[in-house]
């Protein structure tokens, strides 16, 4: 799920970067922004949610978790 504009960045970091600019966002919006399949984005969002970086909001959107840990997610 690498964006054409950001070679070498991990999918989790790309999702966090998009959410930092525009949140909340749906899986479809994130997939379109990152030129990736929605199922792939959904899986990464659930991983990030379990790790405490994002939260799922009303309507199935995702946003950065205000109580997120300070360190960045590990590169994939």
C-alpha cells in the first residue's frame, strides 16, 4: 500500500499522515488518498486501533486517538 509520492514509507505511517491532515476519514477516503484497496486500509486501521494510535468514530470513520502513545508505529 505504498503511495506513489512516498516511496519507502510504511502503510501505518501513511495512514497516520493522512489522518493528521484530514480527520475523521472513512476507509474509502483513506484508500483513495493512498491509492490502495479498501480491504487493505481497513486491516491497517484495525491494527492501528488495537495499538492505540487511532479510534473508530461514529459512522465507521477513523481518527487519530487523542490519547495515542507518543512513539511512532514500527515500520512494516
